[in-house]
C-alpha cells in the first residue's frame, strides 16, 4: 500500500499538471486573432481612375470593368474586361505603378494580341500559386479557363487558354449562362466559386496537390430568391482571424448595384453556415449607403471588383485593418444595352477600421490634412510605409496615404501593422527638420497640437508643420519651421 500522504500529494500534483496541460491546450487551440471586420463598413471613393485606352486592334472600346489586382514588388498590376461597340468582350492588362493616381496613365496591353486570343474572354482573376511557383490568370470563356503567366507585369507571356472543367456539373441544369469564376485555396484544398442566372451560387473543389486539375464535387452553397443575390462572388481570408469573408453583388432598388457580405470559419461552408455581416442595401459591404465621394459622386453603382490583398498568392488574404477595393462604376445617367454601359474603375478605401486595429477607428478625428496655401493634401509619397519617408503635399484624393487620424496627441496614417506616426525626424528641433513617418512610439517628437488658427505644432520643439518655401506644387516637401502664421503653415482636417 502507498503511503496516504504521498498518495494525496501525487494526486494533487497530477491534477495540477493536467490542469496546466489543459489550459495550454486551450490556449494553443485558439487561432491567432486579427482585428475583427467593421460593421457597418464605411468607405471613401476616388473618382473614375481608369478608362479604356483605344489601342485594341480593330475594336472601339466603351468600357473597362471586372478588375483583378495584385501588388507585387511594391507595384500594382491590374487585369480587367473590356467591352467594344459591337458588344464583344475581351481582356486587358496594365500596371507597374506605385500610386493609384498613376493608374489611368499606365499603358494597357490587350490580351487579344497574346495567346489568350480574341473572342469572348471576361472577368479575370490573377494570382500566384505558391505550391507550383506559377502565376495564373483565370477568366470565363463560357467555361472556366486559365492561362499561365511568367509574371503579372508580362501579359505577353500568357499561355493559350485551358479549361479547369469541361462542364459545371449540377449547375448546368436549366442555366442560360454561368459566370464570375473565383479561386481560393486553404492548406489542403482549392475551391472554384461561380454562379448561374438563377441566383444560384456554386463551388467546385480539388486538392492543392492536384491544382489546376481535378475540379469536381460541384455543390450549391447559396441561393437567392431575387436579384439581391446576383453575381461577382469574391471570397477572402481575413488576416489571421480564422475567418473567411464572402461578398456577392446584388441589384437593389432602381437597379443600383451593391455588395453584401458574410463570414464563415471554413471555405466549404453551405447556406446558413455563412453568417451575415453587412448584407442589406441599407447596410451593405459597399454601396451607395456607405460610400462617400470627396471629389464628387460619379457613380451610383459599386459593382464587380476585387480587394487589394496582403500578398498575391492563392489564399486571397486581406488585412482587415487596411482595406481597399478596386471596383467598376458608371455615370448614373448612362443606359442602354449592358455591353454598352461606360464602366470605369475606381478605388474604395475603408475609413472605419475597428478600434483593435490601433489606428483610425480607435477614436479621434480622421480625414485629409489640406494645406490652406496650396489646397493640396499632406501625402506619403508613393503610399510608402517605410520609416523615414519625408512627407509632401499632393493633389487630394481618397488614398490611404492621405488619410490621417488625430488621437491622443498623435497624427497617424494607415492602420494595423502598417500604422505610422507623423514624426519630427531624429527628434530634431531646428528649422528645416523633415516631417516624416515612423513607427509609433509615443515620443515627444511624435506629439502634436492642432491649434485653433489652423497651425499644427510639434510638442517637443514648438515648431510648425510647414510646406517648404511656401511652395504650392505637387511634391513639395513638408518640414518643421518657426511659426510665422503663413498659409503654408495652416491646415484643415476634413
């Protein structure tokens, strides 16, 4: 027989060990959490950034639409649909720019001049498939088709179309058409989403190891009773939250297009396994109800597009703290056949990330800092997030690099892991000290006072935020200087 005291001690030790193990298991089982998605969403839109360039051989283009965007090596690349005056659809590509204000000037390469060929090609999606070190361009040709690319900057490298599937399984029954294909993968499987003309939304499946082959097991995962579920399915991984977000375009009152949203913890979720997030016309993911247009309203529709993702790979991951959505819109007074509607591309920037993001959304005033003397905005060049980047003034637009938040004495730009603070370089207190962005640390050189006369003074030096030489041109540097009361030292947070 064991000694009773030792037996009780052994039991107590075992209980303590088991409790600790269970606690550790509970902690390790919980997924890493990103800041939750906001609801309601709020967005600010640019004007129409991109129109069709009349360089397509033998075609007169009327629209550019259905954009897919990747950011690679600090540059944006976009693939999109074009429509011509004969009702023909094809693909175009442009990119290599670092700032969205440059998007409209980027030369467009029409993929009818590549191995993709002419004829019906529409609704592209471009992504990098890491397991096979290969870029893919997905699009619709009546069936889900794909081409490979050597790099998104080289549309001429596109291979001839191949089909993911020879039919759509159960989705083909009684369907007049099927469209808007979307690929997203987890660690094990890849899923191909699409819809038909019956407000039915489907998903096919293959393994990561077998991609791009083997798509099958077609299942209907959602169905709408009206045009409130219409087309343009997007599915994204929401940071490290363990969630996925589904958005689908709907048509609301007066024929206006908007996006609804749902979340789930798995990609093969069906029907009520997708939890509504912002899913009505009055509380949409994105629509007329929650998008503002600082430069003037140019569209009533927020239609088919794509989020700017964290990286370019097959997981389709987004940062919930720094969301932008490239979309198609059109003049509200335009009408006629769908193929002739003059769609253009614009960019939404989310303006209310949650308080957990650590920046805007956590209290304080947010907006653009507009210089009184120049009527231009405080701007981070090329949307850089690099510590030490000196600020400038530039034409005002709704980009995240011009959205500033004043809270607890700090003036910050971006959010989440990208959040940066307005900083007096090196803690300088002399005239000419550069105004830069830097990781927020709470130091006195990152504390500012917004004064009633429009000046912004640094808490450490007392110097004013100043546009160098009182110049008004784009690209003029911003610095600190002894306060003079000049209009080059006066700002409005709007």
